[in-house]
C-alpha cells in the first residue's frame, strides 16, 4: 500500500485540475489555440487509453489501432454528407461499426502471436486505409469535409469549451471504465492471458473469447475517439488512420506507462505537448524527440507513470519491497 | 445403477499413440487409473512421460488411441474443458503468473471454475467467494503466510507448492502431477511427499516423477515407460522385481534395485 499523498497522485491530480480549468484559462487569456490543442490531446488520450486496454493489460500489441479512429470518424463524415446529422444516430453507428470491424479483425489476428500479431493488425489497418482512400464518393484520398457537427439536443458541439468538456468527460469516463474493467474478473482473465496464456487454459479458461471481447471493447472505445476527432477537425481523411498514427498511439501508451490507469493520458499529453513545443523551436524536432523516447524505453520501462510510481515508493523501499503487488 | 458391477476406472487410456516425424513418443500406451489410486509413471529420460501428460491435458493431439475420463471420451476435448471436467495439472517447469501475487494466482484458478468471467465491474480482488477458497488452498500447501507476495519473488520450492495449490483450487477429481519434486532439496521433497500422501486420501492422482524414493513411497501402482512403450505395470513390489525394468534402469537408478 502506498500512501494516498505521493508524487504520482500529486502529478495526476495536478494534470486533471489543469485539464478541468483549461477552458477558463483560455477564456481569460483569449488564447483559443491552447483549447484546440488540448481538445486534440484529450481525444487522442482517449484513443491511447483504449489501446492500453489491449496493449498494456492484454499484451496484444496492435499496430493497427488507428483504423478505429478512421472508422469512427468516417461514420460521422459519411452520415453527415448524406444529410444525417443527428448525433443520436451518428454516434451509435460509429460505435457499432467500430465494434463489428474489431470483431472481424480480432477473429483473425487473435489466432496469431507476437510479431505475427503486430504485422497482421497492421495489414488490416492498411486495408481499411485503402478502402477509405478508394471511397471516391466521399473524397477518396483528399478526404471529406464535415459541414455540420453532430447535432445533440441541448448540446452545441460547435462551442469550443462545450466540445472540450464533452471530450474530457468521455475521456475520464473511459479511464474509469477501463479501471473497473481491468480489476474485474474479466480484467484478471485478460491480464492472466498476457502473463501466461497456456496456464490460463490449463486451469480452465477459454481465453480466446475473453481476449476477443477485450479487443472489441478497445476497438469500440477508439471508434468513439474517432467520432470526436471528426467533429473536432470538421474533416475526415484516410490520413487519420495511416499506420504512423497507430505508431503514435503506441508511443503514447509506452511513454506514459503500459497497464497504468492514467499512463496513456500522461503519455498523450507528454508526446503532443513536446511535439508542439519542439516543432516551435526547430524544423528538425523529431531529432530531439526520437532520442528522448529511446531514453524512456531503455531506462524507464514503466514509462513516465512508472517513474512517478518509483518516486512515490522510494522512501518505503526498505520495507516490503517484495510485498508490492502490481496494481491495475 | 450405472456403476453396479465393476467400478469403472476414472481415467482410461487406450492404445494412445503419438509420433513426431519418425520418432514414436507414445507407442500404443494403455493404462487405467481407478478412483482413489495414486498411479505413478516412471521411465528414463526421453521415455515420453511429458508427451503422455500433454496428451492427457489436451495440449497435444494423439495420432491414434483414446482417452476416457469418467466414462466420457475426451480425446478431442480442448484444454480448458478438460480442466472444467475435473482434470487438473501441475507443470514440470513451473508455469505461473509471475507478475501476480500468490493469492491472485490461486484466486484465478478458483475463478476459472466459478462460472463464466464475463463480469466487468466488481473488483475481483475483493470477492470473498474467490479469495476465501484461494486462501484455503494456500494454507493447505503451507503457503498461507506468503499469500500477498509477488510470485516472481517466491523461492523455487514455493513455486512448486503454489503449482499444487492452483491445481487444488480448481477442485479437481484427478490430479496430473508432472515431476512435482523436480529441483527440490531433500527437505522440501519430504514435505511434498507428506502433502501428496494427504491428498491421496481424497483424490485420484497420476504422478510422473524422477525421485524413485518418493514414487515407491507413494504409489499404489506403477507403470514403466521406455521409449514410449509400457514395459511393465503393477504394484511397487512387482515393479521392483521386474527384470526388464531393472535392465532399463541399469546404471541410471540404483534405488529401484534396493528400494
């Protein structure tokens, strides 16, 4: 048991307070750019949180997670261009289509392991990418502009603070959901299968169906992020599910801390703020970012959250170091 | 009415055959384990003991032959179903969830047999119906005080004990123990023998073991495998006298000779 007040909890609390108060600050200073940046960060943090469910807790290294961003986004874009702008139709469609695609991809991918799993998820995502690029009616390669954001009664998504708070609420809801999930019976099965799938089967778990369910849940949640992203940019294009985007999501999870509750959020904020700051300094910002990431992967296996946790535990290390149980 | 005449054996293996290319790892193995018996399978290295266990648990599919458990043909039943039917296995090379606590490990085994796990909300680490039986199983193998310790930090002997606790937590009808004493010191082995003797009172056990002293101390019957073939099967005394067995073990195990 770590004490309630420690370095890690303080950082997370400060981050949450910052995110909650950001629109106020942006309003006072009249700096809309910050709000736009953080809306994007919050949405991608949601996508990273969903990836963490399979990557961190489930040990399924999906290199095609951005496909669901695109599917969720295209569901909004296509329906909007066909004149269906009600969010009560658009959003359920985005979620259901994401879930179905995840089910199909999962049925194939989850029969493979390791590098094969990585490659086959990547292949499926590229297939979805090329399908989107081939949709001539919906802009093909050039993408599709969304002229009207999703319509919800009593909620104006074109209002920047409103939209930001909606995204933040959905992000926090997702983090809470994933936290409950990974500590439930279902979550322990998922983590057990990551740790030792063979043993899970020998004690009586049909692991495939649990891992598939987890894969579908993660895809659906990422589809939600896609729906938000489409509304945020008022635009969808195949680029939003290009494989580098999947890579970005993996970097966020690894940087923030795999199988940590707030890790993906921390990682998304760190990566995107760093990217923003460095690209302001120099055109070759990736030369700085790359080595930084390398350092984290080499020397902080638990990511930033792992470093914070270690900092929180340090004064107590003399005690029951071996009594420390990995928590979800 | 079903079991009126002769009690049907709990486990029946009929002409089980497994080939790897040209190598016959299981050569028409037949054996029966009646309820309540502790049946040991011994044999020199490479005799196909682990291949036999893998077919019993369902990890390997035999090329021919049948496995019956409690009257039902389970030859083609998948691994997790066999466990649900009451066939539990401990691994030769320790196979645990290293990043979980000892209690978490056993609680997972309990959970596997407590209905489906499509339960998404309640904290499973706070469910008494999972934790209490898991604690009981840990107490039983003498790991009660180590429940909260991360498995990666347990000793080798404790890992072996935990293997047994997990098998027990699935409330099996039969235990398949794959070299439970492997790598143990004499003291730990003695403790394991005492524990198996207790378990024998209530469970049917198939024991694969290298430690001859333990085998002859525990087994009701012994089957000897050499190159995938059963060369002898019978009571410990008969096996000890058997000329073919002594020849197979010559130079490898003197214990068989003077027991």
